[in-house]
C-alpha cells in the first residue's frame, strides 16, 4: 500500500476528522478564554490590588547591557532577564477556566449517555421459532 493511499485512509477515518474539528474549536475557545481572563477577569482583580497589571509582574534576575561594535553602533539592545510570574498567573487562570468548561461538558455528556443507557430498549419481535415454542408451551399447560 502506498504512503499516499495509507495516509488518505487514515485521514478520512471518522475519529481523525472529529479530532481535527475538536482542535480547531479548542483553539478558538482558547482565544476566547484568554480574552475573558485578560480583558474581563484580571482588570477588576488588578483594581482591587491597587491597579497592578498582572501581565507585567516579574522578578528581575539579570540586566544584560547593550552590545556595541567598534563604531559605537548598537549590535544588540539591552535586555532584562526576568521571571514573568504575572503572565504565568494569567495562564493558570486560563487553564482553570478551560478545564472547568471541559469538566462541565463531560459531566453533561455522561449524564446524557446515562439516561440513554437507562431507557429500556423496546422488546424485539419474537422470532418464528420462539412463537412456535410459546404455542407448544401453552398447549402443554392446557393439557394439565
């Protein structure tokens, strides 16, 4: 089997297509959650804490000076090496919201599947053999 044919067979399976849709929807949902955290949730928290911008919270570890060449031109800009724990806090909140939403979706899906499992299946029509055996049983009961 050729590589292209094998790949096409793999890619066209239902679960792969479902996964692709899930990844695309998840990416869009992630952007919505990030915006929710950055634009809606964090500003009131920052206001309560004294107008702190969480994304800029950091601990400076080292200042790196600018590097100049012989002519005095800047080769690399001065930078600061820092732990950006504020951005980390925002990402943790993003994760918690996504995890909570997934938890509620799975809980709802489990509840729906449980209801489906609890519904009694309709009794199937007995086969001709079962009908005949039932008639024989009834005749034997009448003879006694």
